């Protein structure tokens, strides 16, 4: 057997002479195309323009490529990947051009393209980040952000409890569009409000003091700005829940023991002040 139709050893080729290369080293155009990742049509074109003329031809006229042809083709493929035109390549492989000068020029062009592509990649990254930040936050992202403060079970319970109220509908409508960046800001605001209440508590301020009532008012306004319209009567209800529901109470008790009751009392005192009612806040 011979290699893909290559002539037998010593057998004349179509040119009437014995092959200049051992038959085992000759390759057909199809084999060469597969090996170098080019098309048969490309190899035919290179032959037609004299860029790569195979050294042998079979009796039926098909092209046969020897080792020197493959070496030349490897050089051509490299130059093509570097962006050289066929005329430039012909001059380079024939020794009629300064290869070093050409390669230096091409290196500069490649580096320029790398810079352009890096800039483009950065632009795509920024666009992707913006797109990700502009979509609603996922439950997984909220868990990462709020930790134990985001409880899917409690969310379901809250929907069953308040799902038909205007406040719930308003809150759902607002938060449905919140992105992760929005929630990061919401959490920062919540932490600041809690810190204000804790500061009033730990510094010994009475829950009926102006400092404590101002902290309670900041708490109410944050909820109203971010979630739903919150009347003072509804705020009182929240204050009661912060003590009655162990999950809410824990949020404040983890900050400072006794803070949950203090927050409730400050909320009630603030509601009394704004509604013009009299009497002490419960729990004092």
C-alpha cells in the first residue's frame, strides 16, 4: 500500500520523473488541508498564484506535497495568522523581503489589536455588570446580603398574614424592581437606623426623649420611603411585633439586650408626640 494514492517507490510521476521524495512522505491535497486547518480550495489557489506549488503530481494530475512543501505551507499559515497579505507572504518566503522588519511591524499591529481588544473586553464587562445590577435581586443574593434576616418561610407567612392589605401590595410593587445595588443601599439604611436606636438606648436616653423619638421617626420614615406608607398607628403595631415575635426581637436583642422593648417604647412615644395623644409609652 502507498500513502493516499502516492506513487510506488521508483514509479514515475505525471511529470515523467521518479518522485523526488519517498512516497511515504508525500501527502495529498486533502490530507494537507486537514493537517493544517485550511481548505482544499485555498491550497488550489496557492498553487494557481505560485505561492505554494506542490513538488509532485500523480499520474492523474492530483497534487502531492512533500516535506519541503509542508514546511513552506507552515510558514505561510503563520504569516496569514499574523495578518500578512498574500503578496507580502510571497515576497517573504522567497527571500525578497526583510523578514525581521515585517515581523516587527506585525508585532506592533498585534499589540495594538491586543490593546483594542482589552479595551473592548473591559467595556463589555462594564456593560454586563450594569445589566446584572439593573435586574431584580434573586433570593440567593438577598440571602447573601441579609443572612438570617432573609427568611423565605417568614416571607410566606407574612404574605398569608398581610397579603391582601394595601401596604403589602405597595411593598411588593416597590421591591419587585429593586436590584442588588438597591438592596445593598436599603440594608445600609436599615443598619444606620438600628445603630441610631441602639446609640440612644446604650447612652441611657429615655425612650420618650427627643433623641429616642427622632431615632424612632427615622425608622418609620425609612420603611415608608422604601416599602409602604406607614401611619403612626401602623408603626405602633410594628413596635408591638418587635417584642412579641421572637424573630424580630432577636434582630434587636443581638445588637443589645433589651433593645427590642426600647424600640417599641420609642416608637410609641414618637407616635404619641405626632398624633397629639397623651400618656406614657407602654413598657416604661
